[in-house]
C-alpha cells in the first residue's frame, strides 16, 4: 500500500520547528520568505536557539540568562543574534589585521576588547585553528594575547568597583586573579560562581535540612563537607607555597583542590553564604580563618538574643579541621607572636579589599619562591629557565595581577592616609611599568584608564603620560626595513626563523632580528664585555627569543644553528614573530617580512 505524500505545510508547528533547528543561521532569512507561517515559526524561536547554540560567552550587558529564562516573544532574538554575528565578524577582521601588519596593533586590540565577553567565542575559535593553517602559530598566539587582554580588563574592572566602595562578592574579587592567568581554560567569574553554586547544592543533598540547622551546626556541616571532599587544605607541606594555591578558580577545578588558608576560607565563606550562614574571612595574622556571626537579634544556637547582649561569634579554620577554634586559643596565639591582642581587627571580619591585598602579598611570595627555585636549579651557566619551574599559572601574569591589585586597592580608604597610600603606589609603580612594557604592552588603554589617574597630583603623573605616549607612537611607527641586498648586510650569516643553541649558555632560541654589527649602547657593550669576544662588536648581532620567553641580543660567534624536528619549548609563543613551523626546512616561517623582507 502506497504511503500518502506529506507536504511540509501539513506538518504540525512543533514538527516544523524541530526541522528548522537544522537550518544554519545564514539560510534562515531565505526560509522566512517562503511563507508567512514559516516566517512566524522562525521568528523568534529559531533565533533564540541559534543564540543558545552558536555562542557560549556573553557580555554582562545582555543579562542573557534572564533573557533565556523569559518568554521567547519578549526578546528580539533575531536582533540579538545579528549583534553577536556582527561582533564575530568584526573580531575576526581585527585579528586578521593584527596578523597582517605590525603597525597599529594597540588600537586593534582595543577595538576587540571593547566588545567585552561577546568577543570571547570568536577568539577561542581562532585560538584552536587547525594545525595545518598557513598562520597557525601567529593566529593562536595573538588570539590568546587579545583574550588575555580582555580577561585583564574584566578583572581590573572588578577591583576598580571595589576601590570605589561597591559591594563585590568575595569569590568574584578573588577570581579576578584567575582572570589574569586564565588563557583558554575554565575558571572565569561565571565558572567560579557556578562551581560554588553546585557545591552548595551538593551540601543540601548530602546534609538534608542543613539550611534549617542553627548557625553553629550549619558551620560544622559545611566545614565537614568541604574537608570530606578534599576542597580545603594542602596534602603536602612541601607544596604549601606553590603559586597555584593562591587561585580560587584553580582550587575549585583542580583534582587536588589544593589551596592556602585564605583560599580555603574563601571557599568556605562563599558556600556558607549560599546556605544562609554569615561567615567572613577574619584578619588573623599569618593564617586566615573564618568568623561566623549569628543572625540579627539571634544567637549561634538558634535562640533569641537577650536585650542588650553582645553578639556571640565563633571561629572556624576549614584549612585544618571541621571543628570550632576556641577564642581563647586565638588570643593565646596573638600573645605568643607578640601581636597586640587588643587590636580588634585581628579577630574581626576583614573587608574584601584586605583579603584581595593579602592574596596579592601571597602571590608575590610564591613568585619570589619560584624564582629562588629556578636559581637553585640553574645548571646552564647563568641561564634560568622558569618555564621548567612553573608553567601554569605563569609567573609573569600572576605577578602582574598582584601588582595591579596592590596599586588599585592600597588607597586611603583602606587606612594609613593619603601619604601612606601614595608611598605604597610609588613603591609598586616601577615594577608594574616594567612588566607592562616587557610583557603586556597592549594594556596601554588599561593604564590610561586606571593607573595614570592614581598619580594625578604626584610627580610621576607626567612621566606616566609620556611613557604611554611613546608606546602608542612606537606602535604606530613603520618598521625600519632591513634588506640583505645592501653591501653592508651581505655578511649577515643567519636568517630570521632559524633555531640555535647558545654555545656558552646552552639555551635554545630563535632568531627574530639582526644588526650588521652590535647596535647596543656603550653601557651595555661594556657591561656584557663585548670587547672580550673574538670578533668584538664588529660582527653581526641577533635579536632572539629564548625558550624561557626572554628576549636577548646575541653575537654571531655564540650561535650554533640546530634543526630540531619540532622545537617544542618555543612553539607556544613563537607566533609573536612567526606564522608556522616548516617541518621541511626546520625553520620558523617569518610573519615580520614588512621589516625583514628578504628573510
């Protein structure tokens, strides 16, 4: 028996809508013109579907989760999709422009960062481009650099709100550090908050009725849960000072969940708040603990507080145990460490800004420790390969984050007065400027917006403005073209993209530029004892990118060309100057031919 033919028009709306979900967004406008019914079905359900499936990251201005939860007809989803599609195209165009020319990159970076988190999906797509792409290394490198710039902008914005007196959740204020080291990993603001939400829900499942418990018992239950699931503390004392232990996002997603006491307490307090318990970090010296306070007009044991009675508090140390810490023990510790036991701040809740600053100091200590380990492990005659000591989080990015927090938050509003705050800022300014110029030169707009105003009435103000002006001018300046066809350049032996081993220090590096003879100043020449070289200053010198990410200037006689199958220690950041690795010639393919056209 023949099956009767069924036309599209005869199908119910629910079936047609499911069919339409398979239509790519580019075809939707044409389908809408087929009939009024198809037009009505596509708008707005199909456009909302594409917004859900095509884009994962959304800027806060969209309030996207609220819009997804609302009635579909209340939002012009076609317009929302068109806006995101426009951002996608503009971001891709800007990335292509960054790769095609070394000039004007700062403004191109800024044009992408202005889109906020709407640009992240596009950047991630370029970051995971296929290995056989013509410019795979350059595209991955600059997509990652722009993404890092976007993450830092978001992190600094949170701290700027905190500086201005806005109320910022503890976990967001601390997750700003994760944003500085995030790259393409999980662990941003929303991911951190989502993980804490899930932990709170898991507490509800494993401890039924926990939200109805009296505050004291609730404090015990939360601490017990976190410790049972290895979500606080550190297994080995030897790894106590490791850099990653300072980051709340890393602690939440890492299998070991290792964290310093401050981060363990932050996790505890964040989960507690979600379960209706007033727990906050306490400013105890050297070891952060949590202070738990009763509800207004109540006690920790669930009774009504007597009229005129002071509020009872309790202390928890989830880093060490699930038990309450007796107040007497804490006061005894203060006496033992010769601290002023009458200083109420030691036993009181710390403002979020102070916890952020304590994290900053902890990160600086961890970075200093990592540098010390690298120096002690150094066996290369002066070459320190930090990449072998710490790969994630990156030391430079973590230290940069600590500097930003110290400059933004160490202000008069947090004690010490304007003079003390200015003294602190002046102390950290040279470090952050050096890091900015060396590692994060595309953060010009962040400095202009947040750092320069801090020094407006100080002597450093004009110097900062001049530094930024010079950097912007340098970014817009055409590169000096160096050709090999001149009489003076014919003896330059090596080319851009060749990999070599330093004959004395043994590190591996790649050539990124050359001078016919030493072009450094007299001070550097004397300091580096160039005159002791066999050929002195009158030989070719090369700008090189080393496997530890440092930039150096090397005499030709110290270069020994090598041809590795793949120079793995250089691949992650070679894209700053190169398109890809050529497996046939075993050299990097230049992306700076506007400067060295013959290499």
